[in-house]
């Protein structure tokens, strides 16, 4: 693999975490998947929805 970094699970261009597969950072089963953004959008997880749905709770009322 070319680049300025290396995966600790790569040995001779083979993934030691996903047995029998060539190292392809971000592939399914890769320890890097979901932890980093990749230039290949197919390897990126979709963004999580906002907590609480992003809508204010209209059933709560403040006492004055």
C-alpha cells in the first residue's frame, strides 16, 4: 500500500484482522471503518441522526 501511514493489521499487503483479504482500508470488517473519513465515499458510513430527533419537545410547558 502506498502512502504516508500504514495499518498495524497489514502484513505483506494482506489484512490480518479480516483473514484472507487484501488490505483495503475502510472495507467491511476493517478496524478503521467508521472511525475515519475516506476519500472514497462508498467506504464512509452515513452520518448519524441528531440525538432527540432534532425537534423541540412541544408537550413540555414551563410554569410561570
